[in-house]
C-alpha cells in the first residue's frame, strides 16, 4: 500500500470512528428480569452508582444473544424482539457525551444498564409502555422513538438514546428501534443492507406505538438510521397505514446518510410527509463526506448541499454547519441545541412555521429565512415562505 493510499485509509477510519464506539451494557444475571415481572426501582447513590436511570423500551430486528453484555447481536432476526433496558447515567456525566467502557462499565463513571427485561410478545410490550405512560402527567404522555445510525452495536445505540433523552430533558417515554448494524467500521455495505432489512421492523414498531395511549409520538433517525425511517414511512404509506402518520407529532432526520436522488424517490413513495418534518444538515460533517466518496461521490441529504431541494419538498432544514463544530453527532452533543429546546426557542410551533423564535430575524430573500442563536440557521419550507416574508 502506498503512503498516499495508507493516509487516505487512516483518514477514513478516523472519520468513521465518530459514528460509534464499542460499548457494552454491563448486565449481570441479577440484572435480567423475567418478562412479566415488575422492574424494581434502582437505588441511586451519587458516589457508587448512577445519578439517574432512563427506562428505554426496545424493539429490535437483531437476533437475541446469550451474551449479557450485548443481549442482541449483529445478526438479523426473522421476527422483531421486544424488551426494556434501564440505563444509568453516571454522576460524572458531561452533557453531550456518552461515557462508556469496552470492558465491564463502572456505574460510577460509565453509562451502564441497571436492568434488562425481555418481553414475550408485542402485546406485553404495548401494555408495559402504556403502564409507563400512565405514571406521567397527562401533558407528558409522549413517546420519543429513536433509530440509530451506522457502526452501532446494541449498547452504543441504547446509550445514545438515554444520553439524548437525559440531556435534552425530554419528558417523553423513550422507545428505541435497533436495526442489525454490524458495529464494525469495515462493514459499511453490511449495514446498508441491514438498514433496508430493518424497515419492516420499524414499520411494525410505529404501528404498535400508534396503538398505545401516547398523546404524541416524536420520531428521530440518525445517519443511516434516517434511511430506515424513510423506508418504513414509505412502506406504511404504500400498505394503507397512513393513519400512523396522524399520530406523529414530528419527524427529525439528523445527518441523514441517504443519496439525495434516493431520498426524493422515497418522498414520492410516501406522498404527503408528516408535519413538521425536519432535517438537520452540516457542511462540516466529515463522516458524510467520506460516505459520499464511498458511494460514488453523490450528495448525501445531510451534507448541506441540497437545501433548496429539501425546502421544495416541504421540509424544515436546520443548518448546523457552524454550530458547536457541526460534527456528525452534533444533534446529540450540541449544548446550544439543548439550550434552545429546553428554553422553547426550538419548538414544535417553530418547526411548523407557526411561530418565529424569540431573538431571531426573518429575512426576505427566501434563502436563509430564520437565523438564530450561535450560528444555527433555519430554512423554512417553500410552502411557508410567503407567510413569513
């Protein structure tokens, strides 16, 4: 291998490492709870254990494993498996980060699972979600459904959702969809095929979520997981299940790793998109730059080069190119975004075009419609431009 080719290879490995790491859940046999048993309340101790525990309801198209560190493998399951994982947030947690260990995690300093409860059926899964919703005030009975990206093992993706939910202060019940990513840098093509394979399971999960007693359902896909989201929405639309869309309070694709032509075809297949439909892009996303080269140089939806196309499709675009580094994981790591969501500056009304964020200006050129705090730029859909100019 020549020096230039070696350098290029190392660059690719360095960039793509940002998509995931090698975490383990840290479960023991005492952490595994029988399917229909009640999950015991964790004992919280700031010095020896987590400072908070986030319950996450999981649907996965991964095969079940006998390995407690990773109870679901990278292999593809013929049926969807259901469970609950309680994730402990360590006392030393820094906002935007997932403190993790590739060995047995220490709950005093690492994200770690405090309990794992497999469910025997989808009916039990829905019942358990409804029971968790019933514990919440009436105005907080929402679901946050998250779909992870490329190069994530089961622990990586579950920990990321727990971090996101905790740091953003989301009052919703967390529901996770784990498609069978290999969790390996060298298996990008395997992950692409697995993302296609995983669409059926996500479509099934969204139907189950719509059958719960949740008042709202927020759907978020990251990176290659955004492809899974679009494929599942397309499948629901084409199989007569558009009623699920009415239960969605919003869809957000963060750094979507999707070819722009493929994406436009998916939108045509879906028809009218759920509203609000938001995409976070960044021209500083080096992972998507590498992905574009791997896939032949075609633009990726999340690389910030196709904003006018997205506006014409009725999509709100958040341009994070100059926001807290604009990295591939900026959606989960940006303190600015966290503060905007917590303060209400970035809300459902804003993304629907019903409200202008406080402290932000409306421009009349139809390009950069709303500019705001700390270099976040919001581009409204073409259908809304006349209303704000």
